[in-house]
C-alpha cells in the first residue's frame, strides 16, 4: 500500500475562507454538532447546494460544478469541523451521486443528479440485511424480471435516514449464485424510489433513544426497467468500488473533532495538557494526509479499496479515542457547558463509528489480505 503525498490546490485557501465565513453565520447546539453528518436538515442542505458545494466535481450538464476532488475535500473538512448537520445531502454527494454518474442512463443522470446538487434529493444505502451485515454476499432481497421491469421482495436493515430519504440504492440478488461458485455473482444494484407502493419503513431505536436508522421491507415492489444501475450481475464489483468513497473521506476521522476544537482553549490552563493535546493533533494531521492521498487516487481513477479500509480503521480508532482522551485531562465540573455536552453525546455515539460503513474486524481482514497475511 502506498500513500503518496498530495497537496491542496492553490484555490484551497480562498475556498476555505469562503466556507468558514458561511458557517460562521450558523450556530448549532452541542447535540447537533456531536452528530454532524448524522444530522439531517434539508433547509441547510439547500443552502449548501445554492453555494455550489454539493456535486462539486460533477460535470455542469448534470448540475455539478466541475471542480476538483481536493477542493471538495476542503468543503467537507470545514463542514465536519464545524459539526454542520450535512446528513440530508451527505450520502448523495459522497457515494450515490458518483455511482449514478458512472452507471446510470443518460435520462436518469439528467433527472436525478441536479436534484442532489441542489440539496433537494436525499439518498440512503441499502446494503445490510437481518442475516447479512459483515457477510454482505449472504443477502437475500431479490429482484425478478417482470414484463415491464423488476419485482422487488425482501428486507434491508440499519438503513440510515430511509424514513427521510427520496431514494435508496439497493444491492439485491437477481439470479442464484452458481453451484459451488462465487456468492458475489448474481447481485445487482437498483435505484429505488422510496415512494413506490409495497415499501414499508419501520424505525429502529438506538441506545440514545433516537431513530436515525430503519428496517425497510419490500413487498412486491414494481420497479421500472431502468431502475437497474449498471450491469445486471455486476452489483458486487460496483458496490465494492463505491465503498472506497464511503470509507476514506474526512467523515471517517473527524466525527469527534468538534470536541477537540472546543477543548483547546479550556485546556490551555491545564498543567500537563500540552503533550497529550499535541499527540491528538499529530494523529489528526497524519490521518488527514492519508485521506487526502486516497482522494488523489480516486481523482486519478484508481480503486484504493485497501487503502480506504486502512484509513477508515485508524481514523475510527482516533475518533473513538478522542472524547475519552479529552475527558482524562479535565474534570467534568471544570469544563465549559458546550464541551461537556459534546463529550456526553460523543461517549454514546462513538461505539457506532467502527460499525457503520464496515466493522473494524472486516476492515482488518481486508488489510491483512492486501498484505498477504491471509
Ligand atoms: C450507525 C449505523 C448506521 C448504519 N447505516 C447503514 C446504512 O445506511 N445502510 C446499510 O446498509 N447498513 C448500515 N449500517 C449497518 C452496518 O454496515 C452493519 O452494522 C455492519 O456492516 C455490521 O453488520 P452486522 O450489524 O450485521 O454485524 P455482524 O456482521 O453480525 O457482526 C457482528 C460482529 O462480528 C464481527 N464479525 C463478523 N464477521 C466476522 C469475520 N468474518 N471475522 C471477524 N469478525 C467478524 C463483526 O466485526 C462485529 O463485531 C449501519 C450501522 C450503524 C451502526
């Protein structure tokens, strides 16, 4: 695995200042900032879309802004650092939009991508199922050909924001895996309009008592012919390529950053805090370089699946450890309210960081395979 250094483009400084000025006009509670890309606010997403900061790298003909991936990274970094509630456009911008751009029909691209770029269309990811999480190829939701298209039956689980989204991109089985052959064969991806009849969405409550994810049931849902994304049977390779976008971005190490930003000032007067704080910032700088490097690979059209797995694994370690590392330096009663509230929420959210988007064990098995260890 190689992580070539990447420098941000000359335009990055001015863009960063522009995003910061925009964000300075918004004020979010610690509860919102602790959730960041798990916060869903359509009005805010529309504002971001109006600024041209969604679909930044897509061609103009599809509502994009033809900017570089590294400029996009600057916007993402600032949004996450501020803890902005970007969830209504995050999945569409990060992975569903790029997938549609690569694989959908011309008509679909023109119909859907501009809506994502305006911050008006929200997407969810339909991968996991009750018996298929880490072992994703065990999924059983299936689509069968019908005269006018496809008939979808089955169940997805843990689908973040399904109840608030317009579309899901679902990975489903379209033909049986060959006897004794790879279970990765016979899977396909579909663009599912969540308003179709036969779809029911049931909230699942997490340990905070919130319901950001859902169980989604498909009962004889009729999909049009062109709901198939890409090639029939090529779903596994397509979904795996999509995961490099999902696993390498700043959202995989910055989830706890608002707490670090809020801790710097109060820690100035705490004896002995400099060295631990310096270590946190040094780790952050390293993770950022790794993530930027993968951004560069994606921009060159490479498929850095292993590098993305490594980057997510060490990034999750950092964002999980950060709240406790800050707490160890200061008594709760000495903390400003804002910092304490952030840390309280992050303590409960942090366990999910190494589950969502692929668990720690699964990422490590991908890394071990790349290193020839298994
Ligand atoms: C906050 C959150 C949001 C999510 N959002 C979505 C979403 O929008 N869409 C979606 O499709 N999914 C979503 N997920 C689901 C997530 O992708 C799965 O939870 C994850 O892939 C693990 O699957 P599982 O829950 O079935 O656990 P399991 O696969 O049953 O794993 C249980 C434990 O066993 C370990 N394990 C499993 N297999 C192995 C192995 N071969 N070797 C070693 N250890 C192993 C795992 O690492 C884990 O610790 C979300 C999850 C969370 C927590």
